[in-house]
């Protein structure tokens, strides 16, 4: 895992990311989370590609939610373990 992946993993751990499911006419994808908990901008495609890779590796997950709302992006147990190993 490189420094960039660790930074994105830490952002997920800190609750700084959302996932928009593509409802209400906006395209699906990752969003930055603002201080008030709502969307604060679109994550650039090159960052989204890294986040998809982290999800594929089981290090982050997208909250399962019914309805049109944005879903939280969180770290999994494996992701938290990877962060603690990197910090040591």
C-alpha cells in the first residue's frame, strides 16, 4: 500500500467520504463530506479509481442504505488493521 492509498484510507476512517448512489439526476460516485455531513464536492476520477481499488481489496466499504441519500464510506476491519500496521 502506498502513501496515497493510506491517505485515502485514513479519510474513510475519519468519515470524510460519502458515496452518491446516482439518484436525483446526479451521477453515482464518491463525494467529499462537508462539516455539516452533506456533500461538499465530487472526488476527482483518479481518486475514485484508488477508492474503488481499496473497496475491491476489502479495505473500505460503502454503507448499504435504501433510498436516495448519500451513503457513508467506512473502513472495514481489514482497513483499520492496515492503518494500524502502517502507523507502527
